[in-house]
């Protein structure tokens, strides 16, 4: 999958690259996602959100217009994402479910890549699914 990662810390970047192992085409941007940096997402299908960047309905609409279909956050929380706007835009959203107390960057980045792998294979993400799109399969797995 073609993805873009904004606002990524150096330790997260290292673990993301190792977890990905060249499976997905990921562009890494150190800056936060804003209206000014939004154009870098053009031609990508996945947005990777780090460090709790806030995704408002306006940013989600802009991402949708650029071709983003999936949003993966590296946290277990989704308060920084407008899930309703993402749902209305038809986007699939995933988080990193609590990993038995493991909140280290390595575990989180491995889960982010697993989420991308599952999307690429057309599979449900189960507990990582945060979609508002009434995915019956993902709701049954929760």
C-alpha cells in the first residue's frame, strides 16, 4: 500500500521502517498534518497518524479528495480523529489496541504494519477496527 506518515518521532520512524521491511511504500514526513502539509498525501491510499495529530472534518475531507481511503493511528486512543467525518467519507480507520501493557514503539509499529497488511489483503482488522462504516465482520470480532 502507498502510505504517508506525518509527525513521526525518530524512535517511531526506526521501528516503523524495521516493522515494514519494504512491504509498503511509506513516505515519512517529520511535520504535522496541517492544511499546508496536506498536499504531500496526494496519490497515497493510507494516512499514518502519529503523536496525536488532530484530524478534523476539514482535514479528513482534504485527505479524501487526495485519494486517502484508510487512516491508521499508532495509538490505542482515537479521540484525536473525527471518526464520524471519516465514516461519512467512507474511510476505514484503525488503531493499535491495547497490547497487554506493551506501549513501546516497536509493538505499536508492528501493529500499524499488521493493520496495513490486513487492509492490503482485503481482510477485517478485528479489534483494531475503528470504522464507522457498520462493518459487520469487525463488529462481531470486538
